[in-house]
C-alpha cells in the first residue's frame, strides 16, 4: 500500500515569495492534516480536513497561509508571502475517520522549507 | 482544550536498559486516544502505540508498552531492552473523538553503547 506522498522534499525561497506544497494521502483516508514542525519542536497542526471540509484551522495564519482539498483527495498548502519564521518542515498526514478506535495518522516525509 | 506535556527534553540511556518517557495530558472529554510516535533523524514520523481512554488494559506492541494511569492523566511510554536504533525524538499525541491530533514538544532519546 502506498504511503502519504508529499512534494517537493526541499524548497528554498526568498522572503515575500510564494510557495506551494502538495500532498496525496493514503487511498481511502478521509482525514488529512497539515502540520508545521519548527526545528526542535513538536508538530503544530495548521489545518485538518475531513473529506473536502475543514474540521479545524484555528492555528492557520490565514493572512498568508491557505489550504484546499479539492474532491476530498489531494491537498495543497500555500504560503504567500513567506516570512523568515515560516522556515520549518511541513508535514502532511492522513487517517481513517477519527473516533473509530485506533485511527493513527500516517505521515509523509515532509517538505523542508527554508526562507532566506 | 487539549494539551500534551512532555517534561523531559532529553534522555540518555545505556543500551539494553529499559527507559520510560513521560507524557501527561489535559482534557475534559471522557473519550480520547493517546498515541506515541518516533521521529528518527531522517525526519519521518513512525507510529508506535495507541491507547484508548476506555481501554481496560495497557497497550503493548513488541518492546513498547504504554503505562496508562487515567486518574493521573499520564501515558508514559516504556521501551524495554533499548537498542542503538531507538535513538530518536519521541512524541506523545492526543485526539479527542474526531477532533484535532495534538502533539507534545517531544523527548530526544539517546542510547549509548
């Protein structure tokens, strides 16, 4: 079974530029998460989708970050314009519908973003 | 609100010893799940073990076990017979029902030969 796919693996951009990350979850997983992990810290949830609806985006900086999940499958996370403090690893994860027992999230390998 | 606390920034253990990584949580919801993940230096997040709030017994998966003390709101991970390959960051996480999966700050475990 294929895992969660993310691209690109690495990205270096200048501040004030825009960038987009792509995620393809495990087939059949209704829930998709985007996390931001700053070096030395735990992952911070940016947005959680269930199918193509948003469950939680309370920690998404909406003035510069946006995310969509068209057709309830693939998802794109965009930053525009980027700031230096956005340098982090962006992790995508997916799971079966939560609340049904052990529904662990499966993670992609992440995109390491460096803003210079 | 959900909150996960890991108070040990780093742990150093001799190979073959057992190690306990601490995790406490805060929630007012009676239905929740607790997860432990391992993150090696390569960066991927690897699921280790799960404990449901209504589970009667502590979860075990091979060398991993979860010491679940519901009244104290703690869910410590125990790794028996540690190996060099266990060196990594370890994260405790919690989800209430269908709500967001929240992570702690992590503990860096180093296994010494």
